[in-house]
C-alpha cells in the first residue's frame, strides 16, 4: 500500500480510490486530513459518478500528479 500525501495533491490531479473509482481533486487540503473530489468513473458504483465527496488519504489508492 502506497501512502498518498494529501499536501501534494492540487486541483486537477486525478486519483484512484480503493474500490477502483477514479476521481478528480477539486480543492487542496486545508488541515491535512481531507480533500474534496468529484468522482469521474465508478464501475462498481455508477451512482457515484459526478458526485463530490470529502476523502482522506486512507481512501486513495494512488494519485496521478502529472495531470
């Protein structure tokens, strides 16, 4: 398991969540505990697509900071 540092994530970065959903970062973390994301694709839970959520580093499997 690779730990993701929320302080390095910026708006526009894409993440893969545990469970396979892909999300786009909408805002930087303010306290180091959570970031706001919008789900782009969630094959196992299509109802998540297009919704926004606050997630923590334990929810994120990996991040693509080269977006």
